[in-house]
């Protein structure tokens, strides 16, 4: 059996594919494979491991309807046309659970980096602008005892909430389509309306999937309903906030700061005004990028591929 991998996965995944007698062809160039190249590369393959934001849309699926399984190197599946895959009987696997802690770490890191203007002040050292000790240069704000608002409280949001409670005794409020009973019972998270979430959060962290309902959800009108000293964190998908509106909200001090691991588009242009702002921290979509998590993701991917090739139910299938 043969699998095409459109990028890098952790070595343990490659070893396990080999142990299962699965022949690997891998995209080795230092750029994202194009849609045409992906279709071409999948000819003669039995399965695909999709690494990065490849569009697994109806066109791709039709051209590659011979694939027995597609395993995503992500928990997010916003770039897959699930209905089209179902219609063609191609199971789609993802990697839920194993990346929750690492992704929540990234949100927590951004929250602190923004609150203490860490990226901005670090850049000042590099630019030779650290001249003398000043007692009140660019002052940060503290998050201790403040309110954490979570938009989309699932596994990753729960991990973020736990960290914020443990480290800073923050109160947790959230807004979801439906109540998260576990979070309410285990950490005392309080369900609020979207409007209350905006009005009450000191830190508002996004942990929802990108869907037609959440696309462009955070516009200027929404930022205007947030507290002027609030911090907006997005480690989910860049398409959930409107970037121009976010820039305006920060410039006009409608909100205090923002931390982003996801942007729109990705990669972010190096001249993007967000990168020069004091109260902003941006990372290049490294949410789950730790050795431990990437190894765990690769192992799940292999399980999905092996099951799919045997025409068995995938252990982690997107429904
Ligand atoms: C995920 O797992 O969805 C990450 O954001 C990588 O895309």
C-alpha cells in the first residue's frame, strides 16, 4: 500500500508506516504543495496524509476518488469538504485530544506575552534601544484574578481555563452553541451569552472551529463591545477575526492588546502593522508544535491510515 505525505510528520510516524509495510512518498520542497501538484502526487497512491492548509475540496476529492483514506495532520478540518468526502466514501481522519495541552500553552504564552508587551520590548533590545533602566517604560497589565472568557469551550479551551485558574485564579466564563457540562462542573466555568462574554472578559480567548457561523465573527462592531483594557487571543483560525478590524480596534484603543497564533492570510506579511504594535504578539501557527505533541499526532495519523487502508472504521474520524 502507498501513502503520499504532503509535508513533514514526526519520525515515529514514518517508522510506524514502514513497520506496516506502507510505502511513503513525501513532499520535500520548502513550500506548500499547490492544489494541482497535490492532485498529481496522489495519483497511484492509496492514501494521503495532508500536512498544512491543503484544500481538500470537491474538485480535489473528485480527482482523487481512488484514495481509501485521508488523514489530516491537524484537529481542524475547516479546509475539507466533509460532505463531498462522505459522498465519495473517503473517510477523513484528524488528531483530536493530543494537541489540546500544547495549543492551550500557546494561548497562555500569548496572553502573558501581550500583557507584558514581551515581544515588543524584546525587539527593542535587538534594535539597540535598551539604553538605561526606566521605571515606567511601556507598562504591561496583570491578569491575576481577572476574568477569562472562552469562545468555544471544548478540549483546548478547557486546558487554557485550567492553566489560567491554576496560575492566576482567574474566573472563567464561556460562550458555546451548547453548554459544556464538564467544564461547568469541574472548573466552575459559567455559561454566558455572546454579548456578556464580550462585555465581561478581561482576556477573551478563541478556541472554536472555523465554520460558516464563526467566520469573520470578530469585527469592529464586536471589538467595540469588549472592555478597553481587554486582551484578544486567537489560537484557533485566523478567519474567525477580521484582521483589518482588529488592527483598527488596537490602533484606536478599543481593546488593549492581541495575541495571535493564527492570521488571515497565513503566512502573515512581514510588513503587517500588527507586528510593530506594542501590545501585540504574533506567532507563526505553532499551536501544537512540540516534539511530544507532534509525535502523538503522527501516531494517531498512522492509526487512521492503517485502519483506512484495511477499510476499517478510523479510530479518529471526522463525522
Ligand atoms: C490544528 O491541529 O488544527 C492546527 O491548528 C494545525 O492546523
